[in-house]
């Protein structure tokens, strides 16, 4: 397991959920939900604060694994983020992370309407935990944008 903080990102049309790991890469926690319009600038500031070894960005594929407009949007966002921060961005299949996050928050008595910002953060946390679990198992998942 590589030491170092990772920042997880759940990219949406209007909001971007953000999570991070501790400096050892052992656990993920929600951080913030950003407005999409300022997300790149905000993530540059977070990268300065947390000094991540990588970003893990959700790649929204359709259930059959094909690419969609949202997939292309996430790829463009990841490329822009890699250039803006100089940090590698790993794109990781995020199918069902938002659904899992909604179920987790519903079980914790958050309503979907009042919990939308939190859902984005929890989805980013679930995505980041998936990446950590894969790395612990010796697997490298996803494709990368930027230099490793």
C-alpha cells in the first residue's frame, strides 16, 4: 500500500462531491460538496492543502459498461484537473456508487432532498474506499490521466 493522501471526486453536472484519505491511505472520509462552476479552482486549493499522491475520479459508465455523455464529461473534468494541479487523476468505474450512497444516507435517516450535497460526498467516499481496497489487494484499477 502506497502511503499518501488521495482525494476522491464524484463529478456531477451541478455539484462535485469530494472525499479524502488520511496520510497513510487507510481510510476515506467525506470533505465537501463543491459547485461545479468553481470545482477545478477549489480542488487546486484542496490539492495544495492535502498534497495528494493522486485524485480518484468517478467514471460514470452505463450499466452495460458503455460510455455516455456523463462519461465524456468526467474524462474532460479529469484532464482539466490533472493539468491544473499537476497531480495524477485515476478514473475509476463508479457504477452504483450514488445509489449506494443514497441507501446509506436513507438508512441514516437523511432525506434525499436535504441530503443531496451529502450524497455527493458519500459517493466520493465510497469510490475512494473501492480504490483503497483494490490497492490493498494488489490491484491497480482504472486508467490514469496525467503523469505517474
